[in-house]
C-alpha cells in the first residue's frame, strides 16, 4: 500500500480524491487544502469541497495560508509519503516538499499541455474558442506546470459547455486517467515526455477587470467569454451605464453593418446586439447590479430604457 499526500481545493479535485481513498492500494495520509473562507451574503466560514471529503473520511487536514516555510510543510515532510498528488490546489509547492516523497509528486492538470499552463486553463480554452481540451498528468517541478508528461487524454468542448460543465467532465476524466497512470508510475514503467517549450501558452488566473466582455470581438468569442466565466465569476458589460452580468447569450447566424455594442433589434422578448466582425448576439439572461439574474423578457419589461435600433447601449 502506497501512502499519499493529496493536495486540492475545489469540486474539480473531489472525484480524484475520492477514488484514491476508495482504492485499497493507496493510503491517503493527509489532505492539504486552502484555508476556510467566508462566502455568501452572510459571510459564513466555509470549508473547501476537498476538506469536506477529508473530514468525512477522518483524514488529517492541513490548511496553510502559504505552504512554503510553514509548520504544516515540516509536518508533511516528516510523513515520508510515497506520493504527492495535486489537483487544483492553488499554491506552488517548494522543491523541498516535492523532493521529500519516496516516488514522485504528480499533478492532474486541466489542459492539453504544453498549452495553457497556469491557474485558469479551462477558462482560457473555452474563452479562446478551442474545440477540445483535456487532462495532462505531469511530474511536479519547480517551474509552473512544466514537468514531464506522464499521460494525456482529450475531451471535446461542446458549444453549450461552460466552465462549470467542463470542470465536471474533466474531474471525471482526470480521476480515470490518474487511476490508469499511478500503477504504471509505481511500477517504474513511465519515464515521462518532455514538453515542447515552443508550444507553451499560459492561462493565468482571471483578474476582475478581465471579466468584462469585449463586444468588438466576434459573436462566437463573445459567447465563449460568457461561457468561460459561468457560473463563476460571471462576465459583465456596462449596459446603459449600469454594470450588468451576462449569464447567457446566443451568437446568431446573421450579420449587421452596425457598430459593436449597438442595438440591432429590440422587441418585448428579444434584444440583439452588434459585435465585432459584423456579428450579432442575442442577450438571453442578464443580471443588473443589485438585482437577481433574469431572462431578457423580464429585463426588458422592467427596464426604463427604450433601446432604439442603432443606439450604442454597451460601453466598449
């Protein structure tokens, strides 16, 4: 039985952790996750999804705000585990910790490396209009997501997928691929393949100012941006001077000579907006600041704006 230190935080990591716990060949000795955070309107202190699984299974939990140089790191090194497995942990691991395990430290990464190294690979794959993404299992090294690749598997990004649905699909894909890969790694059958540095792209964490949708892009990329940030943190535009979240839009198979951000058509139940490259999107579900999300019919019925054709309603 091989001992494992598991590191992860969001729901994406839960199926991966659960499969390790259920496998009689492994003993998950410790789980490392981000500290409890205050969430929701009431700011209740909430444990991460990974911590909930660890607590339910009576596994020791470590939650350093910063693992490097922490007391928790010294305790983890003292475990002399066989493996470290990480999945969306959210922190860099010091080499001292990586080198402390007997066999290897591996990461379940949500992209087809060397594309999209970084903390938001799924978001960028959708945002950039990729047709596929996947899981890559790599050795952990000092450089971010740059280790040798042990295994990789692709999955299609459907036109209706958002980051929430892709996380669900990728977590299962990652679980299955890890289950296939670890026995080969333990048996010494995998040397790993170097990543092609000339093909590296990056996917840094999304900054708040990057959540705004640029209607100068094509209709398809406007839709992709909305889906890439749904259900969290949710994209937005400045619509008639008010910050408004976009929950759902539909790129239409039609063109317009109007400028990006101008009204193409407005009825009681429909609001079409011009985008870049002469495209058009239909706003389907929005959320004005301070209000709940609503479908476009309810929004238009409650709006005091007339929305005239050709009117510039979205700030660029």
